[in-house]
């Protein structure tokens, strides 16, 4: 009884959204094979990793939190750091894909040097929508676990 309740997974907005997505996919008419392919891509992307701060500088994380929480602007250095982090993550994802590795070197270089830049711009624009909660904005960048920790810290201050 002393440890009752420990070890249970905390229900977060991220967990609820993932469960709703799983149900939506199953009811969408998408085959189980296609769903397993989607799951494989999501896993390879590291998009749902609970913590994604390992490749980010602490000052950048602080700047992003200020931007989302207080509508502050990212300085030039932070913008460049964010772009670099997102490009590196996108390159890592691409390199994990069997289909990408099957392309000729010229096509891979074209994708890595030209196309990913546009993808990162799109990703950044969609990440910081005013219609999203701050937790939804930060989760893809920092990871759900880190956002939950930050949310808990902020709530404890009240």
C-alpha cells in the first residue's frame, strides 16, 4: 500500500492525444499495414520522444520558453540555433529511412541541401500558432516529458 499509485503512467494531454489519434487511425479505414508503416515513421522521427532537449543549448530553450510564454521575439542567434537543431533532426530522420538511403547520392544531396530548409520553415511556422496552447507549441521541440515538468513547476509557483 505504501507504493500504491506509483509506477502508473501519468495521464497527460500528450497521452490523451496519442490515444485519440490511435483510435482515429483505426476507424479511418487505413489498413493495419499502413498504420504500422506510420508508426515506424513516427518512431524513426523521434517526434514522440518524451525528452528532446539533448541537442539544444540551455539558452535556446530559455529563449523559446520566453517566446511562447511572454510573446518575446527570438534573437538572431537563437533563430539560427533553432534552425540548426531542426535541420539536424530532419537530416537524422531522413538518414533513418530505408527509402531515402535507396536514392542516388545526387537526389539525397538535393533533398538535404534544398528541400529540408523549406520543411524546417514550414515546421517552425506550424509549431508557433497563436491558436495552440503553449504546451502544444513546446512539445514537438522539447518533448512531452519536459513540457510536463515545466508545467508542473509553473503550477507549483502559484
